[in-house]
C-alpha cells in the first residue's frame, strides 16, 4: 500500500486504446470497449482501497458523436447495460456516481439509467466516480459563460467561475492518466487541469490494470507540486 500522504486525492483518466486493443487481436471494436469496462471496474476497486477519493473517467466526448452511427449506438447500449450491471456492486461498496457533460443530449434510455444510478448512490460516502459523458471542456466553459450571461453577473474570481462548471463540488484533479500512447489532453477538463500532474503511458486501456495504476501513483508520488512557488517557500 502506498503512503497515504503520497496518494492523489483525485485522479482523472483518459481511457484510450480500446479500439486498437481489439484490432490487434483481430476482434471487433466492441470487444475492446467491453474489456475497457473491466479495466474501469478494477480501477474503481483499487483506487477506493488505496484512499483515492475521486476518479473522473472520460467516458464519451462531445467529439465522439462524430463516430460511425453503429459504434455510437453500441456505446450507448454498452454504457446503459454496464450501469445496470454495476449498480448493486457500487451501492454495496459505498461508491458514489456523478456525471458531467451535456447529459440532455443522451438517448432517453441511457439518460434515465444514468440519472437513476446517480440518485441511487447519492448518499454513498466512499470514492466518487464521475463519468464525463457527452463531455467537452470547451463546451463546459461555453456553458458556464452562457449561465453567467443568463444570470446577469460576470464572475469576478476563479472561484466564482468554477461555481458555474458542471460540478462545482468536484475538486481539481491531482493526477491525469492517459493510456494508449498519445500525449495530449483532448478537450478534457481544461479549466480543472491547470496544475494537474500528467502521466502518459503506451499501455492500452484494456491492459491498464492494478500494476500499471499503482505505477502511475508511484510516479505521482515522486513529483514536487509547487503551484508556481519556489521550493524554499
């Protein structure tokens, strides 16, 4: 077990590589997404045990709507089925589920399932799993600006602007993990990642399991987070 003092409070993940994982094995992309669900399940279990309080998973981006219609429909069905399957375990293990994004854009069935899961786990006090669904950081910032205009008051501080985001109670991530080899943020939590430590790995998401997760936390533990200050301060 890592030293609790060195465990990030909030980890955000970009779960990249499901399609490539399937292609390398000569399988349809759907198999990669299904294995990716297993990897997320394991991440929730591991992080809850080591004392991480928040896990935010980039589940479906605003750009993902541009994928082939058949794949989008498959993903919507997979997400709804996974939420139903995971619901008993999440409740039993005291995991709270939240969601950020343009949830209104989701199909009725998935949106109702998601809202039900959020309601059913709202009183849980363990790890908070936030699903970023139909989420884009630029869209979040635009929506926050739109809310400010509608309220007739421009935010004067970072805290006031943060209060306009999809989930104002969600703390900024301490660590961002991106799997799959790419080294970019991909329109994810742009406001919140200002001082987040970044960990990139070649490992495809379905293969990113406990050992790889603990290695990322160990990497984080070696960092010095100064937030613009010099060390002697």
